[in-house]
C-alpha cells in the first residue's frame, strides 16, 4: 500500500480535491491502493446532501475567519482544526469494500484496536466511528467512484474553539431539512487519556491501524494528482 504523509497546511479546498483526484487514479489502476494522512487548518466541511445553513453557524465562522466547504462524500458536517488528524483510504471496489456497513465496521475496528493498544484504553468501533470512554474521537465518511474513498478524522488534542461554537448539530433545536449530521458526545485522546497526545502519536496510531491492509510503501503525491486536484479547485471557483 502506498502511504502519503501529507502534513503541511494548505488551502482546505485543495486538500479535499486531492482526495477526489487520488480516488480517480486508484479507480483506473494508475496507482496502487493508498493511505493518505493529512491535516487541515481550521475549517468546516459539510457532507454531500446537507444544507450549509442547517449545519453551520455562518456568522460565527465569518467572525472567526473559518472557511466553510463542501465535500463529495456523504455523512455529517465536521470541524477540522490543528488538534485533528485526517486520514484517507483509497481501496479497490472489491469485497469487503463494496458494502458500506461491512467496510465501515472493519476500518473503524482497525482504528479502535490501534488506539486501544497504543494508549491502553478501551475503545470501540461503531458505525464508522470510534469511541473512547463513550466519547467520539473519530468519525468517517465514504465515497464510491469505481473505487472506495474512506476518509475520517482522529481527534488527538482539544481546540480553543469548541465544536458547538460553529456546528449547529451540537446545539439545542437542531432540526435540519437536508441529510442530518449525527451529533455525539465528542472527546479527544489527550483529554480522555490524561496525557499529551502529539501529532506524532496520532500519525503512528493511524499507520499502525491500517498496516493490516498491506505492506506500507512511503511515497509522494504525484504531479498528475496535484494537477487534477488543482483543476478541480479551479473548476469549482468558476462555477464548473
């Protein structure tokens, strides 16, 4: 499996476009199955089929300078920040990756096991999420386009801006008309384990979690993938 450690901050729109670009390359067999580990600066990412005004406090985001973006996969709205690590798995569309529930259970189970082993704490994978002490530390969403994109989050440290400061699903009275988010009590590994969990800890945990999927081979995002992603961002900015 190709592994991309992509930890530099950049335009969040380009980061989301890279996921789609890499998915397309895996789908046509141009590159092998891939794990991308990456970060975003503060932003809010809304799932396909959701209404931004139902999910996001747009006024708060404007005041705080937090961009709001949409992604191609379904699922709920998420808040990315420096205490969150993102991971994206790109896998061939063959069993067990064809089924949504089966693939979510397998992949969230792998991450839950890695968290349990590294931090000596009980964790549970359920419905594409991972819970530690009853609090959600990881969520995920999927997209299928001739291959599977399974991308998710891992909260390893708290942020100065709480989720309820920008996400309406974490407030009383949440009543969306589009696809709903599934709010849950959220935690981060540092707070839940009582130790400082660093970005290095989060990266190692993620790499260990998905090691059973194939022998890891470090690589870099190709020029073609960069170009495809850049074209997607440019096309969206012009309304294409």
